[in-house]
C-alpha cells in the first residue's frame, strides 16, 4: 500500500481514510518524519463518540482513565524523532549534496513500516470476512474503521502504551469485535425478518454498562442466586438458562454493576470481568486464534490474585456450529472447535486457584444441545445450569 492519497481512497472506506488523513496532519503538526500506528491511535482516541474511545471506556468506565490514556499517547508521540532530527541524521549519512537538500522540501511525513503492516493486516481481515460472508468482490473490499482499530491495537507500540495506561488491548479488541458482530447480526436480521429471534440478547452498541435499551431489569433473587452459585467451590462454570436471553443478559449486567459498586460478598468484590464472545472467532485463522488465546491466558494470570470472571456470552452459536459441522470440523482447522477445547483447558488450568469463573447464557433448547456430542460442551467446560426465573425447569436441567 503506497502512501499516496489516491491509494488510500482505493484501500480504505471514507471514514477510515479520514482518520488516516487526520493522523498525517497530526504527524506534520508535530514535525514527525513518519506517520505511525501511535498517530492513528491518538487520532481515533480524540473522537469522543468514536468506536475506539467507546470500546476503551467499556473496559474502564471512569472518564479519567481515558484521559490518562490520552496523556500516555501524548508522551509516546513526544518521544518520536522529529523530521528535523531525521533530516540532520540523513544529511550526516549522505553528506551535503545539493541534490539531497532539494528533496527535503516540501516536507511530507511518510507512512512508517509498522503502519503499512497494520494496513495489510486490516486488509487481510477484511478480505477474509468478505469471503466468509460472501459480501462483495475482493477487488471492491475496503478496510473499514473497525478492522483498522483492531489492526492498530495489534501493533506492539500501541499495546505498550495501552498497558502503561492500565488498558488491555485484548479486551478493547473484544469490545470492538462485539460491535462488529452485533452490527452484522442486526443487518442480517433486517434482511431476513422471518428469522429474527425476539429473545436474542440486546447489547447496546455504545457499550455503556447500565444503559441497555430493551433489557429487562434483573430480579434480585436471580442475581442473588447467581452470586451464591459462583461462590460454591465445585461450581466454577455456570450457564444462566432462561426462556429469554434478554433476561439472562440482564442478570449478568446486574452482577457486573454490583461488582463495580462493591455490592457483592468479599470473595467477588475485586474480580475482573473479561468478555470473550465465541461468535467473534468464526472467521479467524489459527495464528489469530492462538494469539488471542495467548493474550487471554496472560490476562487471566494477571488477574488471578483478585479473581476473574470469563464471560463468553450466548452458547447458541457454538452449540449449533458443533452440531451442524460435527463431521466436517475433523477434516480441517475449525476455529470454533479449537476455541471450545482451549477454553476447556483454561477452565482445567485455572479453576483450582479458586479465583476463576466461567460464565455463559443460553436458552433451554441451547443448553440441551450442550449436553450432546462427544465430548459434549457441558462435559468439556464442566457447565452447571442456573435456571431463571429461579427454580423454573430446575428438575429437567439439573445435572447434579
């Protein structure tokens, strides 16, 4: 990908192209020789309503945390060499050639190798998604903002700044990918109204913890029952089973809110919620899956002293996939099956610490599917059902 404006128009959507152009202006304003992923990340973070900042805010709701992240990016940008310093170094290297000085002016920052690599990663992800979803011809594929964000977050310099500010690139990427998947689901539902499930989980695209329009207010007894279940030592993998996923999702969100406010027993007071939705793995290659699983394992180790709840969301997608492709998945790499087995290993590795919980939601029908297969999802993860409203269908679902 060249640095020219025409090539940017060809490779990026207008919104993504606008972000890159603003990043070029930022580099020029600061007198930097190159445009780097740090410039792009800083530009995206500066938009108060942008997806990147919103995803960051979901990881750390306190507004001062995003301000701290802005400061860290500003410090990182201050460390970059200026164009004048780069020119002076180049002059020393090649001598005082008049021909050389002719090419120093006018000054235009170029794209760094790291930024070009990020563009290529974004293009690869975008093409892979278009092939899987049969959306548009490859020649017409353009990198969207969502893919640009994910690729920028994969850059080591950006990840380092995120860590310095107390953020996890993995968690922010998960938030972004949830937005992508939900947007795709919404578009699919609009194009296929007959297949719309009125009880599908409603997640607000702004990722604000307590402003989920359409979400039912969770009953106190259901939340209390969930807390009691989590505190039972031999039940570390819990699936909330209900007639409607909106209700189940509401219980999870209420639990998150109570943990944030400190309105839970001491054992859960400091635990970290990590969202790891399974449906975001459908189009990933093994290398990408391994990288994300490795990042997740590192996060779990970091939070193990305070405790961590790994929330994988609705099990329907994974259960249906395993049921539909039980034969085919043995012939080639299947990201869903691979992630399912790896999460099973995580449960096995971390459950003995007493500070790790796996949490999911499902409908009654989906949970019955989780009980089938060799091995079943229920057996792999050691799932224990918690039915809501409390007590409903308890006899038919109780696996003890």
